[in-house]
C-alpha cells in the first residue's frame, strides 16, 4: 500500500492523531509518499526518521529534494515533467505524481493552504480513499 501524505506549510508540529495514524501505517509496512517542502512534509519526514522507518519516497519537482530527513529514503524527481511551470504550478507537478502513484491519502490541513486544498480536490476526484485532519 502506498500512502500519499500532504499538508500545509504552516504546520510544523504533527498533531498526536497524525502520529498515531503514521504509527499504524508503519506497522503495516506501507510505503509513505511525501513531498520535500517545509511544514508538514518536513515534520512527517523527521517523525519517520525518529521512528527508524525508511520505506519512504520523497517526491520533488527539482532535481534533488529541498528537504530530506529520512536516511535511505528513495527520491522521485519529477524535474523532467516540471520543466516550464513556475511558482505553485512547478510544485504541483510532484503533487500530481504522488496522487497518481498512491493508493490512499492523508491530508493535514490548516484550512487555508491552497496547495493542500488542491491535493484534497485532486485525490477526491480520483476517488481514492483519503482522510483530512484539520489543525
């Protein structure tokens, strides 16, 4: 099972509910797909590293991740597909790829982030199971 985790840049500390959910996915051996941004992406990476969990793929729109806190994590560069777009559209390339690659998604949302809202919309349109945790 592949779990796409997305979240707001404004959230740097994971809620206990999210840690609990991550622990349950770790037990199953799920592959965690996470981006390379600060905020939720970095917090999830750091939590997984703390737990010694390495079945993680870090997606980036550039050649290399901006953040990679997981020892031995696989890296999935979407740089070729991201040539041309700028700003938010550039970073959406990796989000679209994660949504396509996952079996289900976990979104940690501050209620304002446009990127996370877009990921929620995208994953819902794809009719993939998802859970949204608002913080």
